[in-house]
C-alpha cells in the first residue's frame, strides 16, 4: 500500500496520526461501515437486473449514476441510523441464529427490490438466484474470524458443522448458477460460476483461516466487479470506502484491511 511508503510505522508522522485514527476507527466500529459493501452490492444488483431485463446487451452505462448513488445514500442512512443501532444487520459479529438468517435474507430481498424499483410479479423470479448467491456468502460468516493485533494473524474461533455449512453454501451458489443460466442472466450466472471454487476449497481442504477469508471476500468482490461492467459509477463508492477503511486500519493497527491478500505478508 502506497501510504505505508509515505508514512512508515514508527515514524513520527505515523505515531502522531495514530491517535487521531484510533478515535476514527472506534467510531467506524460502532457504525459498522464495512457492512455497507454487502448492502450496496445487493441494492445495485437490483438496479443492474432491471437494466439487463430491459436490454440484454447493455454495459458501461453512466446515465443512471445519479439515481444509483441516491439509492446507495438512502440505504447507507437506513443502515447507520436504524439497522446497525438496533443490531438488525450485523453479519460479522457473531454466529447467526436461524431467525437472524431469515431477517438478513428479508433485508437482502428489500435491497434488491429497492434497487430494482419494485418489479412486477412476473419479474420476481429473477431475484431468486441473487438471494441464493447472497445466502451462500452469508453461510460463510457462520465461521467467526478474529484478528490478533499483536501477532497480526487471523484465526477462526470455531469450525463447528464445517461440512454441512460449506456444502450448503456450495449447493446454494451452484443452484444460483443454474437458475441464472436458465433466466439468461449473464452477470449473475458468470460471477456465481467464478465464485464457486471458494466455498469448495474451504470444504475439501484442511481447516485454515485463509480459506474462509477468501470465501468471504472474493465472491462479494467478484459480484461487485461484474455489476460494474454495466454500472461503472459503482466503482466510485466501492473504491472510496475500500481505501478509507484500509487507511484507517493502517494508522490504527498497522495493518492493511480490507485486503486482497489473506495474510499481511501477501501485501508485501
């Protein structure tokens, strides 16, 4: 990360900024900003789905950027002032109960509907593969991952029901591919196909936290990037939030997170 070169750890400038970003980081933890990646992606998925149904071959469309960003702003405000304070949308904090999973699936459906601008009844079926893909990713978060700040290493706190959970995640993603192909949705079906190896590897390889990290991060990243093929303006809020969180975590903990590397040494 470039900022590591400009502000190396143990430098006076880094130490002075550390105090500021610790306070900012605590506020970010309270708000739960990292959760916006999933809510934004669900909302834009609905918008992109509607575009695809209107024109199968549309891509790199900028005309709807104002309405798209307005919808993301609305979703952000709802999350910051309602969902997060009431702990309704809280994927990464603890293992979800069956009721909690149902609530998260309901909110995911609302985001898709809001992004689409409320489809007709005969178009509701097109939302199904997106919900299945989201459910696949949601199951991966049943495995809790913690960071040891001193050692700068990640570890999973439990592997209970690994086989059942990961197989269910894999089956859900595979089903979304089949339905997406049947419904002629190239964005959903292609991104889901590319995402299948991540829960598969976590299922068949020996237990290691890096497999869970990849299965958490990369499917969401892949879906978001495929959406950007049709709505490139979505890159702007994604990159802004991504860089902001990395900068805060670097000055706060000396780590680069969120990251494309699952170990901090991968960033070197």
